[in-house]
C-alpha cells in the first residue's frame, strides 16, 4: 500500500511558486526523492491560481513517510515554508491494492 499526500501551498505575491523554485534549486527536492521509500515528489501549478502550488508526494508505505517526517529535512522545509509565509491544505490517500483493474480505460 502506498501513501499519497497532496499539499496545496498558498501565499501572496508569487511566494508559493518562489518556494517551489527554491526547493528545487537548493537540491532539497532531489534529496527528498533520494530518500528510501519516496516514489514521487513533484510540484504543479494550477492554471487559474497563480498564488498556489500543489505538491504530489507519494511514499511506499507509512514507515517511509514517518522516516521522512522524522528527518532533519522536515526542519529545513518548515523554515523555508515560514520564510515565504505559506499556508497549507493537506489531503492524504492510501492506495487500495484490492481495487479493480482500470487499465482498459487508461491510454498509455
């Protein structure tokens, strides 16, 4: 079972996009992607809201996510988030390994 966490960061004056840019340019995103159990860590920007970015963060399991949350990386992320005065909305989902196969409906 994997854990998907969607985090919408919202600020003003382009702060959310500047935050995502700094996360990427500082190497923080690459370091998180290299953590054991990280399956995806990507930022997206909605077309209709220039003050928000979406982080799609997927972990192999709860233990991997817990290890990430306990890492020194979280302090750096929190400091950076505070420096940009961002607010967060978090949604969390767990995969359902017993879900039906929808591959017939997905174009690859």
